């Protein structure tokens, strides 16, 4: 395996290497008239089928500097209330395109800060969703929780609406790091939120952490991880901070000189990883950990785990319907993204249009390559023979996508009997290895990916 220094010289630690929560990735989506296509894709969902649904709430009381998500600040409830009304209108536009008996397997409210919604807004929005499609038996309804922006009445409204899984953003508990990234949030406030969630019967709790933050050290991340473990979460998302100030102006407030080197980033990750594994969590893919009894760990062991815009998931549905400004969905036929601008999104919905702004219809070997990338990031291995059979192509076509990989990244993978395995020491490079199978990325980089 090449040394970290050699890989750094090749530019392979660049934050622009995709996370591959989709394939093709969002930058490949094209603007155009996609609303008609989305309507057709919705109508193709069979009666009695299941879907997942993602609702994006792009508002925050505070704008964290580290965040590159599409959000906007508000200090009052009025813009949020108006936005909820627009969400309800969009849901009403979706309903006529769905067949009878469609149910929701996974419902996720993300942001932004969904817990900015007041109790009545929560109740109204959930009711509008269930008017389109009810939750399936055993469905998962997850919500991103900001501990500094939630209280008992809002949690009561969520629980009454079927909410059963919480995702809490922590990032890091060190006060100095919190100040530098613009996210003050004490351990005590977070602990109190966890206690409120457990008191309302929330059985599944995820915590988000970041490594690679400015001023982060071995001692500081050790302290943060130990505090997270003390909260008793069921799963952890341990994301590498991507410093992309050319994409997110807020990140220009973060001092570049305080960021760890690539070698230090890897050490920070390994420190956190060892602590979580030592506490009984199973390592899941490139950036998740879960208790053995958690649904994600079970899906990982069974080989049924998937990867989508929320990261790793046990979601079995092949349809993810997007709701809200900038929300991205996936259908068997392709991807669709709503208008990113809240004002443009609102304008189109109020005009009675499905607010799709960009999309990508699957062509060529998109589905084949997407599945290869997904398996590599979920399992660190891909059986080309099985993937070929799944997509109705010759095994040789699937195997040919790996041609040249060993020359570019020698010693990182082994191909044996049509099965490509990422070596354990090379797992931190999984996204970089996956990039080799990305025909769009590699063509842009000047590498032929014809098969």
C-alpha cells in the first residue's frame, strides 16, 4: 500500500472526493424540465408499494460555520410557518400521482433544524404527509434534533406523530472547538435532550460527530467520544469534516491553519474508532458504528445495508421521494432534486407545479457502477459475478470496470475469483477506490472508463 505521504502528493485526500451517497453524484444532475419525468416516475410506483420520504427544513436559528448544507437563518417563526404551508401544498401535488395503498417505510425530517417547527406545525405537517401515504407497519420516522432548539412540547408533538428515531448533532464537545466552528452546545444540554427522548419512548438514537475539525487533538476527541458513549446512543455517524470554503462562505470563518494534516485526520479517526469499538459498537462501512442489536448493524451483517443521501441505511425501498427546497430523491429511473432556492421552490409549488429543478435519468451502465460503488462502501468488497447477474450483464463487463485500479492504487485491493476486496489497511481510502468506478469523475480527470 502506498504511504499516506505518497497519497497526499497525488491529491487523494482532497475534500472534493465524493461521499457517494448517490451515483452519479449531485454535481452531475442536469437542469431542465424534470417535473413531467418525476410525475411519471411517481405514477410507476405500484399499488401497495412502499416508499421512503425525505422532508427538508432549511431553517436554523443559528448558522454553524462548519456546515455546508443549504440553510438560512431566522429568528422568528413566521418564515417557518409559511414554509410548512408550502410543504403541505407540495404534498398535495404529489398525492394524485401515487397509486392506492402506497405506504411509507422510512420518513426522515432533516435540515437545517426541523425542531424549529412549533408543536402545531409538527402535527399539521405529519398529518399532511399521512394524508398522502400512511406509515407502513414497523416504519422508521427519524428527525434531526438540535439539543439547543428543542423542548418537551415539540418532542410530545413528534412522538404523537409516530416519531421513533432521533439523530442528534454533536460534532465535538470541546468548548474551544465549538467556538471556532460556531456551534456552542454543552454536554449537559445534550444529555438533558437524550433523557427527554428516552422518556418519550424513543428507542433508537444516533449521534453525529466530526473528526478533522480545527484544533482537534487526540486528547480532545477522546474526551468528546467518551462523553458521547456516556449518552448511550445506538449508532454513531463519524464524519470527516470537509473544508470547502469555495462552496460554503460560512466556512471562510474557520481558520485553515488550525486544521489537522491528513496524517493527523487519520489518527483522529482511528482514535475515535478504537474507543467506539472498545465500547461494544460494530464498525459499519466507512463512517458509522452501531450496537450489535441496532437495525443498521443487523442489516450490515445480513448484507442488506444500503447507502443513500442520509448515509448508511437499512431502508429497503427503492423509492425516496423528495419534499422541500433542495431535497433530493431517488427513483428506479433516476434522481430528482427540488429547487434549491426557498423562494423559487415556493413560487413553483404555489403555481401548482412539482418543484423539480435538476435530475438525472439512468443511462448506460449507471446502475451497474452505482451498485459496485455501494457495495464497496457498505461491505469493502464487491462480488462482480453477483452484481452482473443482478443487472443482467456478463460478469466480464462488471470485472472490466476494475481494469487499471491496481496500477493506480497498488496494494489497496485484491481481485480473486471475480470478487474485489479492499484490504483492511486501505479501508480509509474506500471513497478514493470507489472513485475509480465513477465514469463521470474519472472521465473529467482524463481517465478512460470505457468497458
